[in-house]
């Protein structure tokens, strides 16, 4: 098999040919058809998250390692104990796998487990043309979803859905603000319409992304670098926005976004851009605002989301197809904000 591997953190990906693994026990071998490239791939590739103040959080990945957690592929082999799947099935891979033994995993929140074999982080991912999946329970039918889009539901779609659930219900369109409409934010917009009957206000510094969001049903699109940006949001919401979901997670986005909420509003941070959040302490009780993190989504969230996707209710986000050989360039383009929606690497 072939993999585009990271030799060590921050170094360019290299094409490596190696033995295709044989699935054991309940394992399933999936031949990768397409793998979405996510902004977290950029961070994982760099080897660290920016904690602000000159501090970094290292990502504990093996060396070398194979990125890619938005995998769509075909089942080509399985271990003797694998059930509920057949050779030739085409499936989305749920990558946020936990240890399966701790209290967190047993509560159904495998994605929050501290020591899981997450695919595309701790285990080789979809930048390789074959991927081992520990159990068929992590495979999902994509319905009529096009090949190059399907994998995106395992991270961008799931992450957006799980964050939206934390803020629900949305009583009016004016109640939800989406900050950052890259791949995950665009999914947030589409899923807000499909699952929560809400057309959000979107905020982004990129005019092309704002235009795309308006074409896809946002009720308003605001560029925070405009002088009167904050006033424009207040005019639309009457100061009553109850939820803002921040798909950027930078000092600039949080600094702008958190002040848009009404008293008692909820600020949900999803993006991993990095930095620090500084808040005047008295405003925390006075405004009674909640700040919550949201990280990918649980296996249960994935089942709910895929039901919604298979029913045809979620409008697609734009996904650009690229050959897997362009993995390095794609990471670079994503880092520089040059991709509208998503880019997916296509394997032969
Ligand atoms: Zn991701
Ligand atoms: Zn666990």
C-alpha cells in the first residue's frame, strides 16, 4: 500500500510504499477512496497547538505517522470475528475511537477518551490508500452522498452537528451566530438549516466565504474587519443572540464574538486556531454567559447525523477533489485560508 506520511512533526509528507496490513479479529480493512483534509490536520502535522503566551501543547503522535480522519472507502478484507459488513461495502469511517474500557467510553462519549486509538492521529489515517478500522461498528453507510464529500461528515459534519446540539434549541434565526465559515462552519450552516430549522448569521473575514454562506442560506453575513461590524450584528439580533459557535477559535474571533451575546448566552468554541481568551471577570457573573468547548462528536451523534444525511436533508458543502499526491500543497493551502469549503484527497 501507499501512504503520504509525516516523517516527523512539521516536515513535508513523503510517499512511502509498505506492506498492506491484514485485519485481525473484529478489524476491517478499508481501501481509501477519498479523504477530506481538515484544519486540524494542519495542527497535527505541525506537532503542536498554540496555547498563547508563547506556550504550545504538543500533539503526541507516533513518528512517522499518517494523517487523515475524514475517510470514505471500500471494505476489502476483514478479520474472522468481523460482522455486519461485507466485502465491497462503501463506508464512512468514524475515527474518534476510544479505549472502549474507561468510564468515559462506557458513557457513550468515546470521542472524549484520553487514550483512544484515534484514526488519522494515533493510528494511520486516510492519507494512506488502506486503513485498518478496529470494528465494523465504526463504519457508516453514506447513502447517496458523493464519494468526495462523504468522509467530511466524519469530522466537519460531526463537529458542527455536535456543537449545534450544545446550543439548541434555536428560537429564531437571530439567535444563532456562526463565526468562521471554512469547511466546518459551512457544515454548521447546512446542518443548522436541516436539523435545527435555523438560518444563522455568519461572520468571516473572507468575502468569498461570506458570499458562499449567503448563497447557502445564511440570513446575514458580516465581515468583522468592517468598522461598524458589531453594530450591524446588534441591529439584526437586537442584542438578543443566544448562541455563538466559534469555528475559528482565535484571540480575534473570540474577542469579537463573545460580546455579541445576550445575557445568559452561550459561546461554544470549536476552532483550534490558538491563543488565549482574556475576559473581564465581573462580566462573567453579570452577563451570566456560558463558555463551552466542543470537540468532534460521539458515536451516537454520528448515527444521528448520518440518518439526517441519508434522508437527503443536509445540503452539500463544496468539496474540491485533488489527487492524493497533492497532500502537501493542500495542507499549505488550507493553512493559508485558500480553500472554499473542503478539499478531499482522491486515491487511485
Ligand atoms: Zn477534522
Ligand atoms: Zn476510554
